[in-house]
C-alpha cells in the first residue's frame, strides 16, 4: 500500500527505541519507572509532540525482541519471515552477511562433566575475549564437514555463531540445547527428510567441537540453537526509499536492523556513546533514518529493578539535548515492548510513544509516561504503523487518491 | 496465531457478561443506567483493574446476541460459522447435542383462525408448561417423515425445537414465519435444488402439526424459523486449553456457550442464584473458565426502562462480593453489546469493560460507566480480543518469538 505513495526528500528521521520502556502500576509498584523518573527533556518533547501507546503485536500478545523490532520497523511481526531464528539474527548482527543458501546457528559454549552431562549451559559466562579465543581455536580445526564449509565466529561472551555454507542444506533441524542442566545435550534431529544431511553435519560438528575443546576448563562443549536461514525481507531503501543506519550495541538488534537493510555503525554501549555516534553519522548527512537502541531499561525491568530502570531513563533524558540539537525533521521516542518491573519479564501492555515534527499536531500530553500517553492524540495504536507515521511526518508520503 | 502460544497453568478466570450493558447519553436520557446506578463494588473493581470499551463487531455494526457472544468468546463474529441459525443455537442451548448431518429448526407455536390466517405469532405467549405438554403431544404423533427421524423438544414458553435426522438433508430452506400477522404462514421454500426434499419434509411437518394441534385453543399452528446445521467450531479446550463452564439461564446463551465446548450448568434465573451456582462450581475446581450471563439488563433496555436496567446493575453490584470472595486470577465484567434505553434496541456503541488481575496494570478509572471506561488503559478495542487479554492476564500465553 505504502510503496506507491513514497516520495523522496531531504528530511531526516531519528528513531530512538528504549528497550522494554513500558511499565504497569500495581499495588506493589504504584509508580512505573517512567512515573518515577525525572525527565524534563522527554516531558518537553511530549508537550510539543504527539503521544500515544503502541501495541507491539496486538492486545494480550507478549513479543520477543525480534518480532517487536520488526513491528517497529513496519514489518508484520506475525509473518513467519519476520520471526527469524536467532542464528540468522545474531550472526547478521555481528556484521556477517549471510547468503541465501546458508544455514546459520547460534551456539552456546557450555560445560559438561566426564559423563557428558551438562553442568552449565553458558560455560560460566566466560568473558568475550575467552569466547574469541575459543572460536579461533575451533575455526582452525574445523573448516569443512562432508563438503560443507564451516564458518565460526564469536558473538558475545559464551555465545558464538556457526555458518554452514554449501549446496543442499536445510534449517529444519531441532536445537540441541535441552534448556536445563543435569542431562546430556540433545541430538540434532532432522524435522524433514530433506534436513537429514544437515542434521548429520551438525552432529559431526558437535562431536568434533567436543574433541577440540576437551582440554578447556569451562567451555568444553557446544549447544546448537536457533538453526535458521536468512529470510527474504524487503530492505528499507526499497520499501521506504530511506538510506538507514543502526546505532545499536547488541547483536540481536543489530541483526534485525541489518536484515531490514540498515547500515551497522560501531558504537560504545553507554547512552552517551550511542548518542554521540548517532550525532556523528547524522552530521555526516548520508543517512535519512537513524535507529538508536538503548538496551539497559529492559535488563533492569527483567531484574525488577525499578531504580535501575528509572536511572537509565534519566540518563536518556539527560543526553536527549544532543539529539535535539541535530534538529531532525522527525524525532521518535518509542519502546519495542513493555518490561514491567512488577513482572520481571516482557509483557503485552502498550508502550508509551512520542513523535515530534513540524506538523505532528500538539495534543494535551505534558509528561512522558504511561498514563499521560494513554490520553494522547494517537491513542492506542499498532506499532507496525509507526513507520508510516514517521514517513508522513517527514513529508515522504504523497496523498492516496485524487 | 494464539494456539502455539497457549500454556497450561492452574489459574481461574471468571467472565461475567451483563447483557446489553452499555448505554448512551441523550438530551432525553442525560444519564445511562450505569451512570444512574449506585455501584460501589463495580467502581472499586474499576479502580483496581484496567478499563476500556469493547467494540462487539466493529464501529457502527449492531450485533445480534449470537455474534456478540461469539466475539466475547474470541471467535470472529463475521465468520459465517459463527453466525449460526437460531435453530442450532437454541436446541444446543437446551442441552441437546446435534449431529453434523442434522437440520435444526427453531419453532414458534402460533395461533391461526379458521381460514389459516395468523392472528398471533406467539400463541398468546403460552406458559412453559403448556409448551412442554404440546411438544409431547406432537412428539407422540410425528416421529418420522419420508424416512427422516423427527425429534421435537420444548425450548421456552411458545418456543420449541425440531431436529430432522437422517441422510441427505440440507438447511437451505426459507423460514415460514411471515414476521407479521394478518396473512398465512409462508411455505418452506428450498433455496437450492439439494434442499428440495428437506423443504417438502418441513412442509409435511407443518401440515401434520396443524392437524395434531387443531383442537388447541391458542397453539394450533407452528412457524419454522432459523433452519440451520451445527457449525464446526473449535472448542475452548482445544483453542485455549481451558476447561470451561457456562452459568446462563437462557437457551440462546447456553447454546452459544455449548457450541464453544462449555459445560452447561443448571441455574436459577436471578443474579444471586447465578452467582451462587458459579461459586459452587468454582469451588469444585474442575473448571478454569466460568462464563456467567445476566440477562435482564438487556430486557429492560429493550423496554426503554432506565430504572429497571439500573436496578439489575445494582443487583449485580450487590452480589459481586460473592464472586470477589472466590479470588479468581482474572475477573472480567463485560457486556455483549449496548442496549441504550434511549433506543429500546441493541446498538453499535462500545461497551464498558473492566478486567482485574495481578498484572493488569492500573489506569486512572475510578468508576464503572461509559464515560470513565472511555478514558481507560485499554481504550476502545475489539471484543474479539477479550479472550487474548484474559489468557495473557492469567499467565496462559507464552511470548511470541525470541
């Protein structure tokens, strides 16, 4: 529907996503993190912009991070191609561009005892440098199995990626991670006859990796997860006519952005570093759309740590002037989903949202939080519509019909 | 979509439906029945819960009771199978389980004069016991027509049910009720060639019934309505993993509930009796989901009787503590549609809604009525999403995607 309405111009869009932004009020948590946080800059943005609450998928459905971000980027989060396996998302997220026939696997380094029984599914959360060392060691010994090229790369800490490259592969293979310790890893079972060869290659890889890593103290085994293939996703440039970049530190978010055709930019992890990176590429001027991802709000929400979540929100607020100073034509502050401290998990509750542009229209909202946004001019609306609003507010959409 | 997210737990859901709950304010009716009613318990529920207004079908569409209840139970009210004929719904509602090939007919006992002209389409609204006597009389004389078994049963008062059972039947036959008096009943016309035999069997039944009832003072004729066949509807147990029960006194609501796979429970007609019944089966513990249906709000709305409707709402409020005392994990108070006293009919207006659970999230609503619920945290939302919210709030949905 959108594509024939797209028109080009020089406008710039900044799309700031604060992960797990939304919260709920309960008797035990009478304030959400947004209620509790002191946010003069976000409040001013809400006063001058248009607010609402975005529904990640639909009422009552709690999204994972992948589908939630696809929705933010305007892709149907329920379409199978947008519920992409972690193998593809994380390997893409470290900047590795998969080929259509590749099978991508998210690996965990793990610890097994002498009987092969899992004692730690994350190998004591070994540091990133250890993960890099072990990947290099594996990569040196395992380069090919049964005519299929094996590419091994570190992702983060105990997490790594494996790419199988060659003819006749299939991602229809079950994961080997039993999700609990105290038993042996599962065999990689083919879910279809066409996946039998791939399953046996994965089984061989697991066995070879065990031999190579036998002398490691912690990371002496591997678990194979999120076995998947790169989906066909229309990139931002074609879908919206936008040259786009992603300022995100974590592989999953980088991966989804890359799958949507965004350029990945190296950045530090702190809010200030991310905003500095965004400002730098904004000033360079070769991107129309910059996605910035702030992670820690979600992590604190998952921990039930209201003070921590509030602190990150205040950190975003304190650094917001750096983005405002760029004077983007459209500035959006949104969340991918709610992560209420009361629940210590992702949830289905709609997420506070604000958009500021010349013609956004001003509503009556004067503070950026759940209850104020609820009364905002956008009401409660599907997150998948955010990109259309971004394009409209940047003057990049023609009218539909005469 | 939902099905692969369903997970089982021990949570209990109570879903109270107050028929025709919603109203509208007009110059002649400056208060709705909910505005006028004194409802401390419902107001407390609204204060501690999350509110909104549910759209039975979509904006501007006034639903019948059948589609409105299918929507409440999470089934698309516009899907043909969920707009089931009254024959099926009411016969199912008296506890009779139809077979897939059966044709079900809702009958009215009626009065005709010596020339066969209709003088009363409801046979003077004969009492239920009279209906039972006449059904027994008919059933004794008419057991089979043209190799097809004929099963006759009382429904309520002047309303009865006829089941045609055998091979080669079709429900594609027009009703014989002309909807007005002063003319003769219509012939049962086949709408398709395949329905010709069924039409002739129904014509023969109408004629035989006229002979058997010739000596009756009031109920001396029959009108055939809602000729229909049992639809294929995925039951609650499979769709939601819920063991469910219906506490409803009227056949139509019992019928829809039964078609959705709910167990039907015998109950008295008053609000107190219904809540007592619900409490009894709740305490027995073998149902996860209990639907309770309160009818009289709708009847008073249809009469334009604001005081009457207000009275029933206050009766619900006074008895609400009996449900609260059960401490269900999720308590929902909803309506199937609005029946504004100002209109004396069902209407399209969104219906006040409240849901209370541990993690519903508290909004700013402090009273249960149309104008307050409009400001609630759920906004205006499709009634067909209520079951998803019920499942999410009871912890029965996994997150979608990684």
